[in-house]
């Protein structure tokens, strides 16, 4: 018999891409959307949105970074390459960290207690 997964059936794997200001970010207090090069970053992620893979995305309200939550079927390695190809990352405006995330709690998680 194959080993049983410890993950509840209703739980979902997601990919989280966290963006932080990079070395070319001109001013840490500068508004996120006012940074030159951010429109190309947004357009890059619209590709995932158009394919139905981007679940949520946007800037943090307190520190100039942001986050994207992507459907797990997009593939972790593929999303690492995608994040690295972001014009804002390539220019050094942003840094990107990519994580595989097991969404367990909340309305989209398993609901187990």
C-alpha cells in the first residue's frame, strides 16, 4: 500500500512570490507604484493573471514590498524562472523570493480543526 499523505485532501499547494526593494530602489520611502519600472513588473505578472494562475497580488502597505500568490499547478521551478525574468528584478529594482506554500487554514484551506 502506498504511504498516506499527511496533507488534508482539501488543502491547497500555492506558490508565493515575495518582492522586496532591490539595490536600485531609489528611496525606501518612495511609493511602490510610483517607482520607475513598476509598470513593466505589473505587466509581467498580468501574463499569469491572463492564464488564470495568479490568485492574488499587490504591494504591502507598509514597506515598499509586495506579494503574489500563484496556483500550485504553475510549478515551483517555472515560477522561479518567471520571477527571475521580471524586468523589475532583472534591473535590480526588486528582489524576488519564491516559496512553495501549503495553504492549510482559512476559507481556502482544509477547514480541519
